[in-house]
C-alpha cells in the first residue's frame, strides 16, 4: 500500500511540473521575427531619341503612280534639318523608272517622247510633327515614333517637260538607334503637265521606305 501511494505521489508531482512548465512557456513574450524582403530592381528600358541630333541624311525606295501612266519603281535621296522639336526642313531628290502610258499598254506603240529618264523631281519641304508616340517590340524593345505632315514645292521633269508643282504628304518616322531612323513616306506630287497637246493638273502618288543617318 505504501508502495502504491509513493507511486501515485511521484506521478502527481510529474504532472504538476509539466503543467507548470507549459504555463510558464505560454506566458513568455513572443520572439521578434525579422522578415527579409528581396531587393527588387526594375530594369529601365531606354529608347533612342532625336535629342541633340539636327541633321539626317538618307536614301529611300518605293513606287510612284504617275497619272495617265503606270506605276513604276522609285529611288531617291533626302536631307533634313531639325529646326526644333516640331519643325524640320527637307530636300529630296527622286527618280523613277521609265513609265508607259495607260493607252499604250492597250493599243501598243510608243507615243510619248523623252520618257526613258523617268519622272525626276527636286523638292523643298517643310514638315510639322503633329503626333509623337512609342512603338513596342516585345517586352524589351521600344522605339520613339514621330508623325509629320509634309508640304512644299518642287521642280519636276518628265517626258521632255520641266514644271514647277506642289507636294503634300506625311512621314511616319521610327527612331531605331541614336544614329539611325526609318521612314514610311506618302507623297502626292501635284504638277500641271502637257500630255498629247492638253494641259492637265496631275496627281502622282508616291509610297516609299527610307533609312537615315542621324548626326
């Protein structure tokens, strides 16, 4: 009997001690936890821009649809000076392949003299930037873009005639690098031309693509 009582006392003491330890642990203040946040670095994507460059020199190629004639290939050279962020002036020289009159394609024959040199022009244009934006290629490439309204005068030669006319159009410019830009160009060359004894105001539509060096 004494042995049983001793055993019960030992068990009771152990239970009390365990409870005391549990209560003591519950009363302890919570330990301070340090949360380490990863350093996030956002990579800034810089795009090339026309900033301190004022001049552009380049070449272009495309097509021109000559009124009363067919559509032929066109090659040209251009030079531009940026006066400020909005305005620039341009000098352009273009020359097309020889063009065949529309009725010549139907009935055959050669009725137009001196047209082997094609349509040639020398233009002086003013350009006003009316829209600026950005184009994106994937996540890591973005390009500054500019949309210009173009207008000016030109001297043109075709089929043995030299005439003075007007030019209107638009240019979409994409700045590829700090030294290279690309142009998508639309032009309407408006000139009065004598054709088979008749004086006629003609509109000759050009569409071309060009590359320019910036400096």
